[in-house]
């Protein structure tokens, strides 16, 4: 299975090689978690904001995730994302976040497209958007699911956040 809309977006957005790009500070990509500072990742999610996630839980969640991306600039973590995937049928993308001062510079989309690329071969790639951010995912080819359902431990909170309906 190819994810054509995502690849088309990536092709269109590929920046031309010019002086502005050459003088930008380099972004380093990491795909393994051996050097991850978990409190630094928790801080990224806190300030993004994507909620309070404690470092121990993050280590467990990322350890159980098939694909993961961490973006660094000048030694500091500026973005992250992960994917739970079974290797053949379904890949679930979650926890994409970018430091506020780097938001709007294309990094979030780069992480999303990389996780889609890493998920190549799965019959479906799923995610749920934070309310109001659906258009970000639509740009990469994601479509609204008619029958998606979920059980949240704190369903009241999920209702208040606009993630599920009663
Ligand atoms: C949402 C988030 C990951 C987007 O990353 P980003 O680096 O700021 O976004 P990008 O610069 O890569 O944007 C890529 C494209 O998506 C669009 N976009 C970005 N955020 C958007 C949003 N909230 N709603 C609609 N479109 C959005 C951009 O305008 C851009 O469009 P263009 O290619 O036509 O210019 C980032 O803003 C973030 O970390 N937010 C807080 C945490 C969060 O909400 N994570 C997502 C949980 S579902």
C-alpha cells in the first residue's frame, strides 16, 4: 500500500537548496530511544502543549512503540512522535508535538510524514486529532473515520476536551 497523498505533500514542500536553508541550524533525527532524556520529553509535551505525561510512563510507551522519531537542534529536543504498529495491519500514530518556538516551521508535518513512511506496508494508518487540528492531518491525506470509537479511562475529561461524544 502506498500513501500517495502524503508523498505528494512531501514532494511539493521539499525546500529548494538556497542560502536561507543552508544557514538554518541543522535538525538531527533520532529513531531510537537509547539516548532520550525522558524528563526533557515530558517537558516537550507539557509546553507544546499535549498534556502532562510522566517520564516513567513515556519511557514505557515509547519502548512499546514500533516507530519513533525525536528531533534535536543544537542538542535540545524540539519535536517527537511515535507509532504503535503490528507490522502488517494497523499502525496508530500518536504523540506528535513540537516545541512552541519551532511550531509552524514544518517540523510537525515532517514527523507525521516520516511516521507514515515508516508505516508503509500496513493496511491502515489511524490516529485521532486534537479537536481543531484536523486540517493538519488532512493535509497529509488522512480522512475522517465514520465509525471510530474509543474507551477512555477518564471519559468525562475526553468529552470535555471534545474528543468523544456522549
Ligand atoms: C500540531 C503540531 C504538531 C503541528 O506541527 P507544526 O510544526 O506546528 O506544523 P507544520 O509547520 O509542520 O505545519 C504543516 C502544515 O499544517 C498546517 N497546520 C499546522 N498546525 C495546524 C493546525 N493546528 N490546524 C490546521 N493546520 C495546521 C500548517 O499551516 C502547514 O500548512 P501548509 O503546509 O499549507 O503551510 C504542533 O503545532 C504541536 O506540537 N502542537 C501542540 C501539540 C499537539 O496538538 N499535537 C497534535 C496532537 S493531535
